[in-house]
């Protein structure tokens, strides 16, 4: 539809809704989530006998 109207809807939307950089707290929480996922995988492997 944008081609027919010769209008770049994506450019307009990106102007209206710019991407936001994550805050320091969000970055810390993302790291905690990643660490907990690794820990869960470790425990899962221990329980299923896949480690040593």
C-alpha cells in the first residue's frame, strides 16, 4: 500500500515510536535472567544425570 501511495509508513512509524535504550536496571535484570537460566539448566542436568 505504501508503494501505491508513494508513502513510507515505516519511516513515519519510526519517527513516532523511536527505539528506546534499555535502562541500567533493565540490563541488570536481563543479566540476572540469563544467569538463572544457566543455573536452571545446570540443575536440570544434575537431576537427569547428564553431568559427571
